[in-house]
């Protein structure tokens, strides 16, 4: 399936020069200029703690997913059909948005649920 043309692509500049790609692209159906977030992949350290590994091989920083939700001006429910470790869910909870996630691998589903529930508890404490 081909995506229709879009003006507003979201670009994640990973700030790295490893064997992996330098950036990732996200298509939107919105009008407006392309936007770039320069967030070093090392930002994941602040998401998981200094002495822990990431939870998922393609995990994104929470700061990145929060930026994406801000750029698309998300006001309603957020759905992630490839939830992985739940980073989008954590970002949605921080913005006060309802989140629905789907993950086929039980290991990652459990991790995502724990991360999102922990974030919900933190948000209730901060109110």
C-alpha cells in the first residue's frame, strides 16, 4: 500500500554515527513543514536508568514520542499497533491522553504494561 503525499514528515535525527541509520522518518497526514527532532539515542539512558539496558531492540526515547505527539497536536486517544515496550504509551500518559496499545509478544506486552502503569502512578502522585 502506498502512502499519499505528505507535507509534514517527522524526522528523528539520532545524533549517532554507528552502523545503524542516522535518522528515522514518520509519515503524517498533516499539512505543514517537515520537522526534525535531534535527540541522541543515548537519551534512552534517562528512560531506563544508568545501569539498565533498554527493554526492546528498537526502543525510542520517551522524549521523542512526546515530541511526536506534540507535533501532531494529539488531543484524543492514541493507538500504537506495534507497542513494543510501551514508550508511546508512557508519552501519552504524560500528556493526559487515553492510550491503546497492541503487542504480539507477551514479554514486551508485560514490560509495556508495567512501564505505563508506573507512569500512571507517577502522574497521580504529581497531581
